[in-house]
């Protein structure tokens, strides 16, 4: 992603993994990526019900701190909203004007031609097959002074721990970020990074 040559990190029965010594990103071997049809079949199994209280509590780790920094009426985009846009619903309940985009379930590309006061991206960046292109697009969607809210689990640094990490077991997860990766991305795209908790992050666009 940052232009450095990757090096072998570890492998399991299904995939090999490579890490970047520059930005810390861990990537699954592109040869092991699923077909779009097989990937969509896995997404269709996800049960992210907006009425599920537990799921809403999970999303509130990002939603509550984000709302505290916003003003009702601000315009946001839930990028990668999935079939049940729970976070978008929660933010509407907080008085925000929301749009929903997902390449599988809400593929309105016109929404990607605008800028927003804030963009949310929960459990999405680990699916980026071309992470630099994905992050470039995310950064372009946020107006100066606006917010980008991201949720993803951070990859362990030690191969043995990585191989015990359940997040890796989802074959649709192909790009695994570390804190150093997010710090590199923040510097690259002009954001100030704030870690809210173990897997929730806010980035404010400077300028």
C-alpha cells in the first residue's frame, strides 16, 4: 500500500499472508481471494439486524463518540452499510441526514461524487482488495474538517498470535490493519487519528 516490498509473514491451510515493513499492513495472498459470487454468498449469511440490541451496542462504540462531535442536521454517508444499515438508522435517530452506500446492497455510485460532514465505515476496510484505492476513495468523501469513523480489528504483530486470531478465519477479510497502518494512512491523507477503543477510530480531516 505504501510502496514498500512486502515480506512473508505466515500461512495457514488456506492462505499465505504478507506484511509490509513500511505501513504494517498484513495482506492475504491475492491468489486466495474468493470469487465475487462466493464472497457475496458469505455476506448474505451475515445477520446485522438493526433491531438487535447487541449489535446496536457494538456500533455505539463508534456512534456515540461520533455524534458527540456532530451537530444535528449534518450530512453523513454510511460506506459499506450492508443489507441492514443499522448504524445509519442510529445516526438518523440522532438527527443526522444519512445516505447509504454498499457495492453489493446499495450500489448508488452517484453518492460517491459528493463530500460529507462525516463518513462511517464499520467492518469494511478489512475487505479492501486494493486498500490504497479504498482509502483514497474514503478520504475523498470527507470534507475538510469532517470526520471519518472506522471500525476494524487490529492485526496481531506476532505470527503465532495472528494464526490464532479468529478475525483471520473469514475468507472475505483480505487486508488486516495495525495501529501503525492507520497512523500511516492518517498522515498520507491529512487526518488526525483518535483511537476510541480497541477497534473503533475517528479521523478528522485537516484543512
